[in-house]
């Protein structure tokens, strides 16, 4: 998916849907961070997770705890690298 397509898709979503997408990306980045064998991949996903978390906190969104996020996340899922 290109950035333009992603941006257009996000523009058509309501706030709740956007927050859900950010939570899913946070969960996927965390799952990939904890499941990665290489330090580089783990570090990149840690940085992404911190960015997603900061964005959600700035929006005033309640974030599930670490264990719930790890259960929700998919290794190498959308939003991870």
C-alpha cells in the first residue's frame, strides 16, 4: 500500500477507527520487537512502538496494558518493520 493510499484511507475513517488502527500498529510493533532475534529489528520496532504510544497518549486514548497488546499484535504485522 502506498503512502497516498494509506493517507486517503485514514482520511475517510472516524476518530475511533483511527485510534483502533494506531492501537493495532502499536500491538504489532511490540509483538515484533519482543519476537525479533536481531537487535536492529527489535530496536526499530521499539522506536515505532514508542512513537505510536506517544501519539495515542497525546490523543487521550486509553492504551491496553503490555500483555493485552502482545496478545493482540501480529509478528511483522502492519505498522511494524
